[in-house]
């Protein structure tokens, strides 16, 4: 799965390319450009699909490279893109076959054939980069190419979510003539067959133009896109869109900035566009911790958490309360945590849970945070949660914040009892919100395992190609988690972009697929 919890350092080669790249000067006004100019606080950490596993890099991949399938705007089911058709060709969902479109070409003029598809997957798995998407494909046994137009994926076991996985940035197809088979490309360039070409890439910006050789479903509505990087400088991002330096501010504005811009939008000829998102954030409990290892302590926290107050006070309603593992808008969503613990603090039930756990006096907790990965609001949010717990008179909670690198090391070492984790999905399927958290070798590092979930529910759902038929089982999984409380859902994000009033199409870029579609953008 794509793990947005990881801070991905640049390779030395790519870092050099970023610092010395030939990006155009970024000080001019967006009004002077024929391109749509997009600003964001994320960096693009990789241009090679075998390495990039972060939101910025996948934004580039989704526009420069093709995958066999893609997610149309507003859809949660993938449809053919570089492929003309795809489907499982056996009853066990272990053989997946795709037939390519006619006339596919890379931006350098080379033909795209089944050989390139096989090369791309074999290469990604062989390199197995620590910062890459190879962990998404443990089920992939081998790729076969009976002819130039046919690709056959043989899987080690049933995986009905395989189409969604290859529709993501992890399924990007590269030219076998341009990319080494056993190592990453580190020159900061990219050669794909997608709707855009990467013309230049520097530390400050990336410039894209329409790929005239593209053959697929996207129909670009602009002449090109310039992406400018603000590297976590939220104030600069806000000022840039106000000063007309950029046309769109995407990913990175603080909740207060969005509220301020919305309040004064008419004065600046700006519009705030809201979209749906499947990004979530949880509190994670270390099941071996001497305090929260006790179920009663975890239940007391669940009974006292006031999500409504939290999203109102800290996030100014740019998020919504989350009462499930699978977020709203994704199949299998339920409200298990609302049904079990309610929406408002219940002190009496919290006190009873602590007594049953044998806790005398106040329960002492430290909530661990890391703003370097999740943004400055994360510390504020955890302080608000600690305040809620302490206001009950049942807890003595404080908050400690550390750099992300130390944070991850300490979590793996089991040093934290309660810590925050966020998740941006790779693909909009309930599997991507459950298997990574509760499957074998899960990413939470919280020592939780339930044999019913790992041995029956997750494997059973992986074999069901009709994803709507899995809703009942995903509901059962969430009910189990709500009772055992290895994690506590807190909020589900909304997506926002601030746009100038002569810019259109952004609403088609803000949906649970997390695909930012350059081709939908236009301006007059």
C-alpha cells in the first residue's frame, strides 16, 4: 500500500537533478502564462515510478504515465486506459488479462507494447525500493506476454482488488529502452505515454505540456500545467494565490487560511472548491503498553473523545468526524464506533470502563505526535484530545512531539502507548483501509492481531470480485475492531483547492481516488 506516513528522502542523484534542473523562472504572474499554474506544499520526491510512493510523486505519475486502467472522475471502479479491455479470466481471481489499445506511443515516439508493461512490473519488483510501491504486489507471481498486445498477470492467490492496484500510480508503464532494469533513474526526467510530458523539473517547479502522441481516455482542456512547490510554506502558498502568482492552491493550506480566503474571496477574485476525500487519521494504541494495553483504558478514551468539537475548534470544519475504519464514500463503510461509543463524551461509561480495568485514580497517558509529517495542526489536535480527557477528571494526559524519523523508530521499538497515524489511500476500495492495518505484517506496529480478521475475513474478501458483496464482511471487521480498539478513528478529511475565478475543472480533481487530473483544468 502507499504509505503516506513515511517521509521519503531524495536519492542523491534526484536531489542533484532537482537543485540543478532547468525549471523556468517562477517569479512571474500566473496571468502571464498559457499554462494553468498549480501551487502545493508537497514536494515531488521521485520521477521514477519504481520509487515514488507519496502524494506529490503520484500526482506526476498519474499525468505523465499511463496505467492499464484508471479511475474516471468521481468513480471508485477502474476502467480501461492504456488497455482496451481487462478482466479476470479464471474463476478464482488469480489470472488477470489485459489487451492493449492500438497505436500506443511513449512521448519519445517509441511504441508501447506488452513488453513495456511486463518490464515495468518486473523492474519495480526487482528493484524493490524502500520508498517504492512494490509492497502493493506481494500477490503478483509473474507477468506473461503471449503477443505484443496481450498481458497476463498470474497471481499467487485470489485478489479481487488487483485491478484497482494497477490503476494507481503503482501501475505506471515505462519505456524499457529508457529505464534501467535493475536500478532507479536519477536524472529527474520522465518518459511516459500519459496525457502530459514532463518538460523540466527543478527544486521550485515542474513544467508539463500536452503529449500529442497520447492515446487514451483523457481529453486535455489546457495547453499545459506548471506545478510550483512551496515545501510546507503554507503562508507563501496562500499569498501566492492571492497575489495571482498561481491559479490554483492545492494541498497544503491550513484550515485557518481556507476559512480566511473563503470569507474574503470576493475581494481577491478567488473561490474555495471543496471535494470529497478518503484521507483519514486515527489514534493508535500499543496493545502491549502497560496502560493502554488494558481494554478498559482504551474504551474510556473512546467514550470521552469529542470529534465534533475537535474538527470545529482545530480544523474549522475542514474535516468531518470519523466513526469507522472504512471512511464515508467507500464501499463497506459503517458507523461501528458511533454505535458503540456514541458521538458525545460519556463520563460515566468511561469511569466504569477504567474501574473494570483496575485503574485507581487518574490514568496517565502521553499522546505522541509528529508535525513534520502531518502538519502543525497535528500537535494542536492532540493537545485538544488531551484536554478533553483531562476535563473528565479521569485522565492525566499530555502530548509530546518528535521529528518524524525518530517517531517511526520509536513506534517500531514499542516506546509509545498512544500515537497518531494518518492514511491516504492507494485506491478507493475498503481493502486499502483494512488489510494494511489488520492483515499479516500490518503497518501499525501496535502488536494487534485477530485471527478471525487475518485468517478468514480479509482472505475471504480478497477473493470476491463483486466488491459490493463484501459490505457485510467489512462491517463485521469494523465491529470487531470497534470492540477490541487497537485504533480509534478520529477524522476524515475534505479536499480543498483555492482557485482564481477564471479557472475551471478543479472539482473534477477532488474525489476519493486522489487522482489530480491535469487534463480537466482550464482557464480563460
